[in-house]
């Protein structure tokens, strides 16, 4: 079989067969292992990417949760601070009220003591005055003893006359 242009179909078929064997061998020896390696590598990096995204999502959720807890803690701290300030203010008012009451008790006790002392001094001064008057009267009586006795006797007589008239 002789074909023009010196083409030998048998040689072409043999070259095609050799090329097919070479391509099949290369496919099974190089392409398929390289392709599977690349697929495994791609899957590995895809898994790593998904794991990283998952961890990132978890981290963001955790961050939001911590921010929420932090804001709640800040709110609670602020509420506790306000509550403590109110308690301090209430205690200060209570202590001030107690101090005022104690001051009033002290002042009223001092006034009562002052009145008692004043009354005692008044009583003592009245007693002293009575004693002075009695002493002065006694001195007068001793000086005018004769006159005093006469006056006394006259008053006794008058008193007796009035007593008799009242009986009769």
C-alpha cells in the first residue's frame, strides 16, 4: 500500500498507538497522581479555610457575647455605684438626723438642768432672804424688845377678842 506523498499508514497507526500508550502511561503515572495530589491539597486548604471561618465566626460570637457581658457588667457596676451612693446618702441623712436628735436631747437636758439650777438658786436665795429677814427681825426685836413684847401682847389680845366674838 503505497500512498502518494510517501505516507505510510502503518507507521502513522504505530505512532498513534505509541502516543496512546505514552499518553495513557503518563496519565496513570503523572497526571492522575498529580491531579489527586492537587485535589487533596485543595481539599486540605478548603478544610483549613472552613475551619478558620468557623473559628472566626465563633470568635466573633464570643466577642459579641463578651461585649454584651461587659456592657451588662458596666451597667451593673453603675447601678451598684448609684445604689451605694444612695445608701451612703441615706446613712449620712440618718446620722445627721441622729446627730440633730442627740443635739436636741443635749440642749433640752441642758435647759432642764439650767431651769433646775435656776429654781434651786431661786429657792436658795429665797431661803437666804427669809433667814436674813428673820435675822433682821430678830435684831429689831432685840433692840425694841419692850415695844415688841407690847405689840405681841396687843395682837394676842385682839386675836382672843375676835375668837370670843366668833364663838358667841
